[in-house]
C-alpha cells in the first residue's frame, strides 16, 4: 500500500479532515498519535505545529519504517515508534493530547486501548478519536457475515481484526476508562446497501444544516469522539 498510494493521499480521508477542523493550537504540547500507519497525519501535525512534539505510533514495524523514511530527519519535533495500543510503553501522564484515527475498531481489546489512553494522558489533557459506527446500512453487511461465516469487508479489504461498533458501545469504553466526553460528531451516512450498487450512491457525506446533522447523528458511519481527563 505504501508503494501504491500517493504520498500524503491519506490526508483526504474524511476522518482526518474532521480532526483537522477540531484541533486546538497544539504548539508547546506533547502529542501522541495512536495508529499513525505510514505517518502522513503525524507529519502533517509536525509541520502544522512546529513547537509541538509529535510521537507517531503504530503496531506495524513496516508502516513505521515507511513513516521514518518519509521525514528523512527533517522534522526534529517528530518521532515514530512501534507500539501496541493495548500496552503502551510510555510512563503515566506523558502526553498533553492524544489523536487516534480509525484504529480502535482493529484492536482485539478496545477497552484496554481506552484505559491506556487515560493512563498516558496528563490531567486535563484531551483526546480526539475516530472509529467506525455500524448503526446504519452497514449493519446489513455484518448480518451477512454472521449468516455466511465469511469475514467482514467494509469495502477497503478484509482486515486482520474488525470489531462491530456502535457509538453507544464506544462511549462506554471511554467512560469506563475514566474520561469525560465533551463532544461527538458523525459523518458519512450510509442508508442502505444494495447488490451491484456502489455504496457511495446511497450515502450522504454530511448535512448542511444543524437540524439534519443532529437528527441523523446516530447513523453516521464515521464517528468522532472528543474527551478530557479530569
């Protein structure tokens, strides 16, 4: 994928676009990205906030190797490290801000990931996390996988592990860990899946008015959670 995808192409993904709009000024902060993949967003953060220190982590050594080759030591405020989201090597209260995009749905024990986020975040520190929500048309695909016994494929290929998430369950992970959720957002409203029809044709990316945004909020496929550690 690293060879096939254009460099920084991933920044166009809707979850990164959402997080970009929600970020505060991170200059002077220690920032952790969990599940940085091949490093595109961590690099964007380091360039956007030159006075912040960004640590990008991922479970895949191959992804971290590619990420390191991209920066070529030109960003002194950025470092990459292989890490397990369920068992981070950092000491307690190491970071001011945590970002994680489309990662929690792929870990085996999401509650452990939420607990680790709480542990390494400083008091009054914040996080933004995006993950899937299947309280929408994609639930039909999950039903198909349960009936046929075949692996779930959201359209981007079969993953090594994929959790079935609804926004209610994900909120519970954060509350159990000790976080206070401040805001939640959703987009990409998949209303139906039909054979032979591209899902994009039956999907609304976002609504322009707040009324419709709030009305359809529970059904957004991509959910964003903002929280704080008190």
